[in-house]
C-alpha cells in the first residue's frame, strides 16, 4: 500500500525536519512494508535521510530560467528530488492550471524521468449528475496525459471530499476505482478526508492501492497510525 502525505501550505522547514525525524523512528520501530511519500512545501525541501520518498507538490516545467516565484529541475536536483504531484485540484482551481498546462507539466516531468502522482477529481455538481458524468469528467483529465508512463501513480480525489471531513462513501470509491481501472493499469490512490477513523475501510476497497492524505497527515502520529492500520 502507498501512503502519501500532502502538507500543502502547512509546516515549515523546521517542523518538516522534526516530522521526518519522528517518521524515521516510527518506520524503524515498526519496519512497515508500506511505501511512504511526503510532500512538504517547497521551502522545506531538503536532502533527507529517510526511507520515505520526499517529493515536491509542484514545480515549473523548466530546468531553470526567468519564472519568478517558481522552482525548476535545478532546484529539485540539489536535493535529489525526483517525485512530483501534478494536477491537484487546488492547483487547477486556485492557480488556474488548465488541462493544457497540466498536460504540458506532465510531459516535461515524464521526459525528466520523474515519478508522477497525477491527481484527478470531480466537483460536487458533477457527482450529483451520476456515475456516467463523473467518468466523463475524470477521463477528460487524462487528455494529453500518457497513462502508460512507467513511473506513474494516479490519485482519485473527489473535490467535494478534500478538506471537508466528508470522505466519499465506500460504494462511491469502489465504483469509481473500478471504472478507472478499466482505463489505467497504474496504482490508484484515493484522496479526500482519509483519516485514522476511515482508513481501514478505504484501503480494503478493491482497486485502491493507497491514499493521498492532506489534513490527517499533518500530525505524524495520525499519519503513521494510518500507515500501520
Ligand atoms: P484532505 O486532502 O485529506 O485534507 O482531504 C487530500 C488532498 O488534497 O490530497
């Protein structure tokens, strides 16, 4: 199983350092076989000595250059970071990343050999129109995306379940992951209010290969409780 922690705009360089030290102790103590990923904010990226994979939440599709406020591959190389989140709904919405921009980023980081966690998800008004509308919406988010890329993990995150405390139901996750499985053979994560209280039922759903966790990952105890459930 894959357990990925997305800190978003939370934690500092100092608290990320402490978090990873505590995580390392827990990994040592339990020798968990699960794959753990941590996505700290860009200012906290570093060369960590850890069994967890540390990735970036975002980067600009360039090695370097005149892209004020962005980081590129040179800045990631400094810390040997080769894993990136692309297509998160918060970037699509707040940073106005269109499918075209997302696809361009995807191709660039694919060519750089990065491991990509590619996020897709539908808004509530689409979910309310039923399964067919949901699948149409999700498959459109594969436009321009090479879903056969060997270093790819997909994260299905219904937007209405992100940060709301309201996870999708077991039936909703099961039917969506089953339908996605028909189009992609890559590991499929679920994301959206995954937490210690519901992790057991989420990871026992067919075609769920792990979770992408926001809020419940911010505290290392809570995150690791999920990893070892
Ligand atoms: P959440 O966020 O766990 O706080 O719902 C998940 C995500 O956006 O990756």
